[in-house]
C-alpha cells in the first residue's frame, strides 16, 4: 500500500508528491507537530467514492492513471489545509500585545529582583509548573527557573516582550515545550539589552519572576489568558 507524507495542519503545504529528503528538518518557525501526529499515512482510494466499500490502494485502482487520481483526490484537501495555514499564521502568530493582564500588573512593574534571589532561584518540578499554569497567581512574585522555546519575537510583540512555550526542564525536542506564556524584559518597552540577541526558535533557560497572568487579543477575534513573567536572567540552551 502506498504511503505519503502527511504534514501537520500548522505547517505550509508541500508540493504534490513531495517527500522529505534524507536529513531534512522542518523550519522551527512552523511550530511543533501535534502530539502523536502521523507523518506517513496510507494513501487509499474508495471505489465509487463510497466509504462503505473496501479501500483499494491507488497503485491497484483501475481506470485513470495513479498520478491523476492523486491530484483529483488531494486537491480539495490541500486547498482546505492551505486556507487553514494562512488563517493560523496570519491570525494566531500576529498577536496584539496591547492588552492588560487580567486583574494583574500591566507591565513588568515592581523593583528589580535582588541578585541574591535571582542566583538562588530553583528549577520547578513538572507538577509545580502544572499548578502554576493552572493558577498563575498562586506563584505571583516568586522567582523561578524555566526552560522555553521562543515562539514569537517580532514587531508585533515589540523588542522587550516575547511569547514562548515553557517546560520545567530542558526537553529533547522543541515541540515538547507545551505551555504558552508571555515574557517581558527590562522596562517592558524599549530598554531590555538582555533580550537583544534572541529570536524566534531559540531554546533558552530563563530565571523569571512570576507576574500572574496576562490576557491578549488575537487578530482572528479570540482572546486568551496565559502565565506572565518578567525576565531576570536568560541564556541560550544548546
């Protein structure tokens, strides 16, 4: 039975019949694939387009040549995926960071954490991070160590704010970082020299002060609330 490459819905649509060459790696800016995603699926053709019929492999289907069958079968699917990808990237990644946190601070605020407290900060356990994500204000004011992959750091976020998916420890793959969060550095506006060398896709270790949560609007009309942190120290993870 013929198998074809099945890209995740949040990745760009490849050309028809394209397969990944040896050593190929996806662009980190595409984002992680959903957990358990099947990258290779069996390509089958149903007789008379009736799902109740036994599936017949494309390579054995009588009538039109297999290539024509694949084009006719896959065109509607790729069009739907293309529309979804355009909406996803235009709407979800171009976030509007002009909202305030829900019943919490609207900027980094507060006095800088002391160097002693920053150096004494400890990594969280997986359960502790799950509790923080569930109720961000339960950890408000605490200085913690997190690991993250930066998912958005552009003109929409500004030079001192970025989005990242976080985890309690360094993960094997970028897509293993699960929880969307917002980080602010420096004065939260323009003076944040510690963030100058970082971009989308970087994997980092962050010592941060928990600020509670922040809510922001997306350009597709939604609104989401996520944990919010102020960066005290940041370093690249290799």
